[in-house]
C-alpha cells in the first residue's frame, strides 16, 4: 500500500498548496465569496460538476447500482437533470443579479422582508450538507489507513476547512478543478472499464444477475419521482449551487458551462450504476451496498491505480464539503449575522470583509466537524437537509422568478408553513418517508398563492428594480479589471 499512500498524501498536500495560492488571489469580498465573478467556461464547468458530484454521488451511486442495477443511476441522474434545468432556464438571470446569496435574491424580489427567515432555512440546509460530506471521510480513511472514525473526520475536515478558510472561493475553485480531473480519471477512465472487465463483460453480467438489474425503472416509479422532487428541484435553489453560478463571468458561461456540467453528471450517474452492478457480480453477498465501492477498489485494482481511485473518492467528498462549507458560512454571515446586528446594506468598500468571511468559514468548519462526529446516519442527515430546502424554499424562490403577483407576505408564509410542515411530518412519518416533502411542498405552494392573492401586490418600484437587475443593469462592478480565466 506504500504507493497508494504516497498518491493520497501528495493529493492532500496539493489541496493545501492550492489553498495557500488561492489566499493570494482573494483580495476582496467578491474574490473571496464568488471568485471575482470571472470564471471562464472550462473552469466553471469543471468546478460545477465537482460540487454536485460528492461522496453520495460516488460511493452512494455505486451502492445503488449494487442494490438495484442500472436503475440505481436515477439518484445521480436526477441531480444532472436539475443542473441542466438550472443552467438552461435560470442561470443567466441568476448570474445577472450579482448577489451573493439566495436570500439576497429574495430581498430584491420581495422588497427586503424575506431574507432572515429564508437565511435560517438555507443555513440549516448547507450545514447538514457539509456535515454529511464530512462524515464520509470516515469511510474513505478507514479503507486507506484503518483509521479511527473521529480521527478520520477531524483529519479530512481540517484539510477542507484549512484551504477554504485561506482562499475562500478561489481556493475552492482551484481545488475543485483538480478534483474534477482526478474524479474523471479515477472513476470514469479507470474504475469503470476495470470493473466491467473483472466482472466478465456485459454479457456475463446479464447472465449472472436477475433481469430487473437491467430494467431502467427497476428501482420503482415512486422512488424516481421522489428523487426528482428532492434532487432535481433541490439543484434549482441550493445556496451551494447558486454560489457557483455567481462565479461565472457572464450569461453564456453560466448557461453553456452549466449544461456541459449537467451532461457530465448524467454520464457519471450511469458509470456509478454500472460499477455497482459489476460489484454485485464479483461480490454477491456484501453486508452493505455502501461498501461496494471500497470493496471493488481495494480488491480489484492494481497498486497505484487503487490510490488514484481512492483519491477520486476523496476528491468527490472534498468538493461537496468545501462548497457546502463556504455556502454555510456565507449565509451565516451575510443573511443572518449582518441582519441581526443591523448591518444590512449594499457594500461599497468590501476589501475589509474578507477577514470577517474567513472567520465565519473557520467557525462554521469547526461546527461541521463537531456535528459530524456526533452524528452517524448520513442518509437521514441528507434527507433532513433536502426536505427543509425543497419544502421551505422551492416555492418562494421559483415563484419570485416566474410569478410577478407573488408578495413578501406570501413568500414568508410559504417558507414558514413549508418548513414547519416538513419538520412536523418527518416527526410523524419518519425522516426517510416520502410524505413529508410531498405534503410540505403542497402546503408551501398553497400558502404562497393564497397569501399572495390576499395581500397587496409588490410595490411597482420594487418590481421595476428587480427587472433592472434581472436584465443585468444596476449591478455591482467587478472589483478590478483582470484577465479572464479559462
């Protein structure tokens, strides 16, 4: 394992070096939080794909393939569909707003009265998303070094917190680009073909497994519908995803770069399911489907290649973890703390705010690591995060973008009713039940429409200012003229 260890150590050291380099580029709030809004299509596509394809998409996607066959691709596939929908229909408008958070968008649209409560819901979502990614370090480092769970979480989490705190979005962008390349090589170009060959090829796989393993809908229609509701719609409104859209240098980059990233996700989804199906042929009686990825990597790959593929899994976890962490810190600072201390204003001199945002990333990072140590069930934590996000914020966000009659009172009612309903229904039906997000979303929609129609329309001046921002006018300038990065 010495060669594999060397590959992993070099990779981790490279992540810290990227953080140090990113620190030199983060000179303003815009640089630190959204990479100066100047990423070109190549870097934008790579980093967007990196953040949405995390440990759940890699380790979990292979596990679903092991359990259900090719239809196990649906979870990651719906993530790709959500990214495609966001990129094609909404990303250009989102990028033109030149804001930092989803709650700032709601303030612009509804007149400054929806930000705090939506910020709390979004903060809870991003915190739990970061926690689930951080828990995954335990699985990977256990395979690598037979390491204690708590120590693994502290080690992996500390590396992510370190480079994220140093350079903010610039560090995360640079590391995510490296992680995207490592994932592509490790999972798509190495593990996928090796797994299929080791399993005897597709013909042997079909001969040894039940026919439902090759049924595209074998996982079940209700499960697929739930994935669409949670993950496809979740991609449309998550702060972690929007914050990447804000890094695009322009409309076309956000639209077409995101479309490339979404298409990549669809390919990645199928690859994970095929790898899991091959693992089922090779190891038909694993104690848990989630161990399929680690097992096939550990037992079937040659020295060196094994280290690179494990680095790919680590890259998948780190990219999602760092993206969720900076989103969590951005929401905590800009949408909650600044409002509570009465400092809601448009920044004119943002250079001094880099230090404050850096402190928030450090504090949130420590909170994420401590929470990850305390929790065990990744699936439940992730379900809570997405149920809160979709049930509480989907309606007021999409309603604000698509329905001009929506009002601030309607948005607030929608967030409150949807959020409370989801929490109450999870307590009644169980965290993993489908009903909480179904009914919570319907109640959120009803509250939004009824209260909006029952209250005065949004002030014409607010809507006019909103339309100006959507058109790309009256937006903040870039911090300084710099070369565009590809």
